[in-house]
């Protein structure tokens, strides 16, 4: 996924410098100079927001795990959603917490194994 982003960024930079050399002062009046940098900016903002959402959801999930283990939150067999974080009890008194971080990837925490696993489009 990173290779197409780098290719688009490279093409945008080459086009900008080509227009800068060819048109000099009128470079910012050209549509290609204005439109091509928008795509890398958009893609970069998507990557940053995905990373940020993952960190925030992981932090909030860790708080929920501590509350469940400390018996501050009662959980049931039916899934409970809390701002995009789903958690429910399994039949053997363990629990699972899950959230989606973007690009069809979900993170799951299994209480028995005490670790997080990623599930995505390749699973």
C-alpha cells in the first residue's frame, strides 16, 4: 500500500518542478500544480488519522480491560458497543474486546491469551 503512495507523491513532485521550470512565475495558476499535490495531502492525512484512531482506541480499550478485570464493568454474552469498541463475555467467563482501525482491519483482545491480534483483509 505504501508503494502507490510513494509513486503518487513522486509524480506530484516531478510535475511541480517541471511546471516550476517551464512556467516560472505562473506555476501556481496551473491546474496541475494545484490539483496534483491534493492527492498526496489527502493520502497522508488518511494515514495519520488511521494511526491516531488506532492509538486512541487502543488506549480506551486498555481502560475498559482494566475496568472489566477490576469488576467495575459487568459484561454480558451479547456484544456491548462503546464508541466503536465492542466487548462481550464468552461462555467460559473470559471476554473479547474488538475495534476497527480502518482499511478493513480490526484489532481483537482475547482475555485468555492476554494479547492483541490484528485481523484484516488477508485473514
